[in-house]
């Protein structure tokens, strides 16, 4: 009978997971259940986008109220991305995900049954809380669930985003053909509660705490139990190694330690992931989120035509999201982001210079180019590169801070885009926005870090801790735990 491997710390857990050739069985179900939260985040955003026109007419909303509604969820995410990361660091990865679903259910139902602007806005506040917590924690958990050789799979979240958006648009068409009238937005927004309830039940029943996080807290017995439950990896808890003792006795990572993300080797990683996240969110929420509006301009003033046109655009987003895993594996996350930003820059320039001056076929192909380049490159990588760039003790905090920066870009895109469009027109707005991918491209070329081309941060951190050889709990030991 083969001897079971001994788990003495995070590095051992990471090595056992990285040794898997594929994700199967319960692990596969759990993996997609975590992805389900990202589906819900996108679905909730699309629900408001698809029904925004009918809602505006029914409630007689002003342009300022529309901007506030669209920007509320990402604005709240600015705060709750790092809050989610903090919670995940302190109490584990799974509890915050379940909490997020409760907020999502409450927010969707509140908005769906709202009688005025204020109540709809309160619903969007709750959705923003859920969005902020879920996205920060889900990406960190997915990174810890996934073997290193399969790290490119994290980029599939972008395809999931567009699948969710397309699903809600298709459902909006169904409601439209059922003649629900101006209340179509209520059905669209309310359907997000159904998705959230299903996810809450599934995640509560199936999710298991990250063995990597458990090991980082010195809970080795629980870590080996969950390795068995998730992956059927049979291991035994050994005596905690020096790195584990140092990590468990060092001060807990929290908001006060966020400065660690901007020191030493983490500084370029944080800058790169933050710029990619900021750039991709600004360009998507300024252009991609308004695809129904662009579809109206291209295909004519019809709800059905605009919705179908937007679904077609999103289909290319699904394709790009699926391709992002391939490009991330072949080129690396940094270079695939640079290539994507370059394509988006060209698309926005062309859209600005030719808008309403070219045949419909050409006008259609340019947004397609935008969506493909965005989703195959920076759209996916902004979240993935952060999740893969930090060791487990600061991973959730790192994804939270990066998500916060990305949410700031979403707010700018959602709130500023209508203002610029009203002042300059759609064509000149595209030209102004082309600066965003250009800056993203320059940053990707300037900073050389790529987690797919480097050793696991957890393994590197473990080697550093062992090499330092300081006494557990000393200032030097605590610093070595979090420096890489």
C-alpha cells in the first residue's frame, strides 16, 4: 500500500493540487459552481441593461437617475471588492460567497417589486454589495482550486460573462413576446433572484473550503480532509513546517497590510493587474454594456432588432472568452492582454472615424472586432492575472484591490459615457475612449511580469520563508510571509 503524502504547509497542498492532470468529479462540479457566481454577477448587470429603456419610460426617469442606477452596483463594488477580500482572508473563501448570494437575492427582489426610483436604487445597492464580494472571492478561490497547468481556465470567466448576458437578453425577448408590456424590466431583473437562489442552494450543499487557505491558517487536519473531499487526494497532516508556523503566528493580513501589494516584487504585479482591470472595465462598460444602444443605431429603432443585434455581438464575446484561455496559455496573460488592447484601440478609432458613414455590414463588423479583442485579451486577463500573481495569504486581498480598481473603471464608463455622448456624439466618444486601450497597451509592454511564465507564488513564498530561517512571530518572519 502506497504511503500517503504528508501535508506540512501551503506548499505541500499546492504541489498536490498542481500534480493533478485534470479536474474531474466533485472538483469539476465545485469549480463550475464557483463560476456560477460570476455568471450571476454578469446576469444581474445584463438584467438592468436589457430593461433600462422600458424602466426609464415607465418610471419617467431623468438621464441623471439613469446614470445613477447604472453606476450604483459597480460603485458599491469599489468598496466591497476589498471587503470581500478581507473577509475571505479572515473567515475563509466559502462564507463570503454564500453571503453574497443572500444580498443578490434581496437586491433583485427589491428592484423587481419597486414602485419608485428610490426602491430600485436600494435594490441595486444590494446587488452592488453582492457583486463586489463575490467577484473578489470567487477568482481567489478558483485560483486555489485549479492546478497550475490549467491556470488558463480562469480566463473562461469572460465567456461565462457573455453567456450570462446573452441568456438575459434572450429571456427579455421571451418576456417581450409574452406581451408583459412596460413591466418587462421587472421580469428581467427579478429572474436574477431565481438564479441566485439556485446558486445559493448549490454552493451551500457542495462547496468546500479551500485546502490552501486552511493550510495557510495552520489547520492541516481540515486541509487534508478537504483535499480528499474535493479531489479524492489521500494525504495525512504532518507536523507544521517552519513556513506554516511563521504564517500562523504572524499578524493576520487585513486592510492595514494592503500596502504590501505595492512593495517589492508585488508592486509591478499590482500595477499591471490593476491597469488591465481598470482599462478593460472602462472600455467594456462604456461600449460593450451599451451594445443595445449601438444596435438601435445600426439596425433601427426596434426593441427586438436591438436585442437580437446585441445577442449577436455577445456571441462573439463568448467566442473571445473561450479563445482567451488558449491565447493566455500560448502567449501568456501579459502579451495576450497587450494584443487585445491593440485590437480594441484600432476598433475604437475605426468606429469613431467611420460611424454612420459606412455600410451596415462594416458598421456591424467593427463592434464585433471590439468585442472579440476585448474578451480574448484584457477582458478575461484583468481578473485572472491578479488571482495568479499573489501567494495565498494575500491573494484574496490582492484580487479585492484589483477588483476595486476595475469597479472604479466601470463607474467611470457607465456614468461618463452618457455625458460624453450627449456632448460630443457617439462617433467622437469612440475616439476619446480609444485612449483607454492605448494606455493599457503601453503598460502591458512596459511591465514584464506574467504569472504563467513564473513559479507559483505560494511555492516561491514558502522557499523564501524557509531560507530566512527566522523565529516564528518575529517581525522579520512576518515580513517574509507577505513580501512575495
